[in-house]
């Protein structure tokens, strides 16, 4: 039993360290420079309101299959991509939550109100488990 406990402790520590590193990196606004700042590598990200309650996150996830990693996932899929009822589309979530009434207004709301943090994690399995851990700890209010 002690050996099993040690295995679980190691896994928890790995994921907690990744989350700590993610939350320690600078947060960036959805401005004109963001697209080029985002790496073309896979990783984890969190999106929060600029002046929201501490510890409250709107959305969080990973870039599991995005061709251009975090740049594709955060910028192309969440901010400029997707479409009506696209569940992974942040623009659509802003509309669904009543913060805007269309795509352009939603993107303006995101630019004015949101910040994103990210961390590159190239190990596919570790990134997946770290995402599950991160979601269970942060509990983003708009889902993942």
C-alpha cells in the first residue's frame, strides 16, 4: 500500500508543479500582439477576466491536436475560429453567457475583459493528465 501511495503522490506532485508554473507566468491581453506571442507548441492555458475575482477562471484547457499548438488553440480556435454553437469557441461562449450579441461584439468583449496565460508542455500524456488536474482544481466557470 505504501508503494501505491508513493506513486499517487508523485503523480499529484507532477501535475501540481505544472499548474503552479502555469499560474506563475505573465497573463496577456487579447490584443494585436497576442497571436505572435503564442507559441507554435502544445501546452496548457487558462483564460480569466482582467478584473474578475481572484481564482476565478472562465475557461481552461490544452492544445491536444492543434496543428500550430497554443497559437492555433487560443487564437485561431477560441478567439477567431469556430462558429455557432462551437463548444470550444470562446467567442460563442461569450455570446451564450449573454455578454455579447454577435461575433464582433464578443471579440470586442474578450479584448476588453480577458487575459490568457499559457505553458508549453510537449509530453502528450503528462499534458493530458495535467489538464484534468488543472480543471479539477481551477473549476473554470465556463467549462473547458
